[in-house]
């Protein structure tokens, strides 16, 4: 369990697992690069989310889905999603539907990746943390991986 995790605010919603045995990589199971730095809130990179979560408030996915996403600034996210400024921690990223795509992280997608193609490499930028029940909003919140790597490395 992450010692900095806060249940009420979902601040620092991330955990690291130590595996007993090595993962056998296949064409469908591949590693992903961790972020080298904080790339900020930008839409200059191609970003996607993927998961097996619900497709809407009732339908569970039978196959892995991938959807293009864009990042939103904190103020825009708070205006769209929340009556109060709940999204206020540096370890949180707000992402959502790009203009041409449908879908956001939904029930069952928690822990799933937000990955962006940066300099021709896919990097793990965030992990699905929370959003509205029923997937009714156009945005959801991800834990910013680099922020937690920085805390881990600096103690």
C-alpha cells in the first residue's frame, strides 16, 4: 500500500506490486516505458487509454478497448466535473474524450493505463483512478505516474 495514499481525496492512488516470477512477454503482452520526466498537460502527443471496463452504465466490455484521449487543465476539469475543486493534487491528471472519439475510463478500468506516444515510444503517463458513476461525464481522473516515481526516488 502506498503510504501517501489518501482514501477520501484519492490522492496518490497507486501501488507497486512485486511479482513472484517474471512475466512472459508475447505479441499481446508487452512492456511499456515509464516516463523520463513530467511531460505536463499537453495534447501534442498521441494518447490512449485501454481497458476491459464498462462501455456505459450497464454493458461490460468483452474485449480490450482502446480509445484516444486528450488531457485537460485542472480548471477546465473542475468546471466540467465538480462543484468544488476536487482535482487539486499534482499527482492527478484529467483526461477525456477527444473530439473524434467516444469513451472514457469507466467502472472496471481502474488501474488501467493512460499511455502516450512520445518520441516514437509508448510511455505510461497515468493509471485510471476515478470518475463519475455510470461514465456520464466526458472526463475521468488518472494518477500521474511521474509524480509518484519522483516521490519514490527522492524518498
